[in-house]
C-alpha cells in the first residue's frame, strides 16, 4: 500500500507554498468574519500555480467551519447552509489601498471530510481537491490532520471513480489526464478543451508522482491492467462504468441545484460569471442596462447561448 507515501506527498505539497501579503490579508479577513468557528482555510485553483494565473484571476478558497449555525445570519441561512454543501460566496477586501476579490466555498470540516471519501453523495469536493491545494491556515494539529486526510482521500477516490472509465488503453500521461478530467465531468463549467492539459503541465511533477503511486496500487489490486506501457480498466468493468457515469450525472445535477443558493449568497455572481467567461475565452461580454437590472434572466440567456456554442461542459 502507498497510502503513507501519498499522504506525505500531499502534506509536503500543501505546506510548500509561501503565503504572500494578499493571502495573509484574506486569512485575517476570514478569521475576523468567522472567529472561533473557523477550523481551516484551503487555498486552491489557478492562483495557486503561477503559470496558470491570469491578470483577471481571483483567489479561490475552501473555508472550513466547526458548525454552520454560528455562520447563519437568519433562520433561512440555518436551513440552507447544511443543504447541498458547500455554499458559494464572494468576498472583496481592501489591502494597501488595493481592492482584492475572491470566491470561497463555505463548509464544515466534518462535511468536507465526509464528502472527500468513498461515501460522498457527489463529486464536488473530490473533484476540486484532487488537484494541488494548499492549507493556508488550520486552527490546530487535529484540524490540519483531518484536512490532510481529506485531501489524500480526494486523490484516491477521484482515481477510483475514474478507473472504470478507462475502457481504451492509454499511456501514463493519458491516464493522469483522465484522472484530472473526471472532476470536470461532474460539474457544469466554462472551460476550454485544453484546460486539462494546462493543469497537468503546470504541476506535472506532483501529478506524476501522486497518480503514479495510485496507478501502481490499482494495477497490483487488479483495478487496472498494464500491458506494454498501456493502462486499461480490468475486464468486467462495464457495469461499474455505468454506475460511475450515473454518479457523475447525479453530481452534475446536484451542482445545478446549488445555483439558487449561489445566486442568493453571492452579491456579485453575475459579475463573477462574466469574469470567468473573459478569463476563459479572452473576450468580454458587455451587458445592456436592462441586462444588468435583470441579472437572472441575463444569466439564463447567456447560458443557453454559450451552451449552444458548446463552451459549457
């Protein structure tokens, strides 16, 4: 078993970055906002890797709480926060006279741990955390250990979900990119077709090492076969592949069901959606005054336009 090696690599990767002044400013802001209820902060996404970061990129975080109730502003929050976690928010802060923007996903550490395991009800947390992530802050050693265990489980369970989908032989790089691609099959996202390769090339050494250990373990356990340098799921995996596709379909459906909460929680959600479009496709969508006043109808309108153009997957 390579579990200890995998855990060690993830631990090293999670602690290997040096927070800059902007990140430290966000850590202070989250600690001020959530106080003693805050268990941890995970920094992830394109801003974590320098050659993936664009001028318009904004920081992405998971904010891990002890309980939902202290974070609730009203009775409706108490009902909605535990429903279909995590919860999406937008935060803007000022630092050294500069305005900084971020998106963050609010979830309890307990739910984060559960949704990284093989008992997860959907692939959202696993899909986000099966790539490089950094622990920006932890309340204590217990919270840090629980977070690291979750990150290790996310890599393992993402690979386990992907394995039955490897129906045609692929070389090692193809295998790793198949693992990375699965997270995008479980959500409705604006991404270019080459995004997976960009993610892989940006952190190739890390992904080769981690997914190499998992591939080795899967071959030894019979989950994958390896012949002449080519990997493939073992015989008899057709039924398992159907189960995985159903699970990913359910994950995408649950992702869509989170949209009303996102619209309610994020004051600038239409701006973030347009920013994501600009960062992805390199062109800006200008909204009319009517479209700005009726942001929900505008989102539906552009969703279908972009969907028809096959830019949403």
